[in-house]
C-alpha cells in the first residue's frame, strides 16, 4: 500500500460521520435543513500540479475548475468557495483568473486564508455546492450489467502540457491550462446514474476506484474510449489524467439525457477491479502521490 493510501486508510477511523462517505468519495454529502450540501477540497502544488512559471491566471482557473469538477460528479450546483493562498508576488494575475473562473461556474468567493512561506507555492480551495438530486451519486453504486460511459475524450491534458512546455500556441495547451468542469452534464445525469465520478488521475485508475467502491469489476473496451491525442498514445492517455471528464454507470435499459460514449460494462467482481479488452492492465493505472 502506498503512503497516500495508507494515510487515507488511517483517517477513515476519524471520519465516522455518514457525511464523509467513508472517505471513499471525492465529496462530503451533508444534509443541512431542507438542503443537502456537497463539500470538496483540492490542493495544488507548484511543480506537481502546475508548472512553477505558469501564468497564475491559468493556475487560478485550474484550482477552481478541479473543485467544480468534483461537484459536477455529484450533480451539485455551486454555491461558493473558500481559498487558501500562499503569497508569491503574482497576486494580480491570479486574481484575474480567479474572477474569470468564479464567473464561469457561478460560484462566489466566501472567504479563506492567506499565508507567506518559502518553498513551492501551495494552493487550496474548498468548494460548497447543493445537491440538485437525491440521493447524491457516489462511486459505490455500479451494478453488474450496467453500461459504462464517459462524457468526452481523454489525453487532451497530456498533450496540452507538452504543448505548454514547448511554447506552442496557447490553443494547443488549453486542455491542460484551463480544464472544464462538466457541471451541467452532471446535473442532467444525476437522476439516471448508478455511480459517477470525475476522471482526474487517469481513466484506468479512477475506473478501478469506482469498481472497488462498488465491489464489482469494470470491463473497458479500449477502442471505444474517445481520444484527444494520436492513436499511438492511446495506452498512455488512459493513464495520464487531468482530463476531468465524467465517468459513470447506468442500467442498459435507460436512455441517458445527453449523448455519451459507451466504453464498457460492469461485470461481477474479480481479482482485478478493472479490465481493458478483457485483461487486467499492466503497470501503473494512473497518477498517485
């Protein structure tokens, strides 16, 4: 077990409230009066999640969008955010991107904290949303016989980062610099899905997480998975991450409200939580700290 997974496993003993969902999901789901709140928090570190010399406006956008993507996977409607910001002298450009992202997703800045410290910049954002549908979708509802869908292609962030490093036109790096959270799609799909999550750490890894939470195996068909990169990089794109598409399962008899890419089926649980073209994938499934 990796260090990250071991720490999360230890934290589960403290996360006994049902709202925490056993720390097996990307969001907490908290009933509050007549509403149900959906809460999530993401952290980004310079040199890990973004380039140290990257435009701070793009960094701000990505910080907001990654949290909005977690809300999207729950079918939630954004309400506001709390920002944790490490001062580094680039605040004017960061504020530009922050304002653009908050306006794009209809979220309000509600507060947060600022710090000053040496070392790589560390940024955090807590997003607060309200459920648009109950029960709020989780990772753990996939059923044997369900079809597996994804909202769009993978591999765009992978080639986008390469374009950014090479100084290519900004349009070629947009998928990495300014990912999109699929909030509208998540809200539309929430009443139909048995499980839903966003793809942030690689399709194979995130599919395996959904499978483990649901105690099933997810069998994917490689050729059915849409790509935003060249065909010769298909295997790499399935593991790379940062694409923030929605991965979901639904009964085969249902007609989903949006055009989707059917990429697999849910089968009885096996030793391997995810299969690709009928066999367990070799090597690392995706990004882990």
